[in-house]
C-alpha cells in the first residue's frame, strides 16, 4: 500500500465506497465489473490513491455513474495546490512511479513546468499498465503496443521525408 495518502484521495475514496454500498455491491463486484485489480480498488477506497483517467471511466461504468459525476468528487484544486505536486518526485524504492500528479496535464493545469518525458519512467508506466492486465492478455497487448509504436515511428519518418 502507498506510504502516505494522496492529497484529496480520501474524499474520492469515500464517494466511491458510498456509491458501491448504495448499489449493494461488494468491492469484489466492483473489481469484476471494472476490470481493475482488487488492491487498486482498495487503495482508491481507502484514500491512498487517486484513479487514472482510464480507471475513473471503468469505475464510473461499474458504478452506473457519469465519469464527470465521479470525477467531481476529486478536489483537484486542493491536490494541485500541494507543494509536492510541482516538483518531480524521487523514484520509489521499487522503481515504480505511480504518482497521478506527474501527469503533464495536471502539471500544466497547476501552472507548473512540464518536464520532458523520462524514458525510464515511460517504460515503467508501460510495464505497470501491462502488468495490470490479466496474465493471459499481457503478451498480446505488449505486442500490439509495440506494433502501434513502430507504425507511428514509420509514419513520422515517412512524413518527415516528404516535407524535406
């Protein structure tokens, strides 16, 4: 579990749990309906994490809510005002960075400088995303992602060649 709670995550977690209970769902029901992992949903409900945009959409669908309605329970202003939001964080001991506020869109909204992507961080994010999939889907998804990246690189180079 995360070492400390994310700013604003407790309010979101309370809203998530209240809606789940309102629908008479167990945490396991939400996990199955959303495709998210049990530990991740648990961390969200207990205020140790805030969801990614993709997870927010999956949770909203599982809880029969509009994604905007669910995201309204995230006090972005409070979270963005946090002093540690504007500075890059040191990597966690495991080397995995799952800080939602490192997202360039959040930094930009806070008026903070947006650092260039860190290749190691991007690789860790990809590994985290693929690792969060069911085991039988990981290799196919990784292969599809690699194919997509290669197609984009080829298209960019082709476009650059035509503009010379």
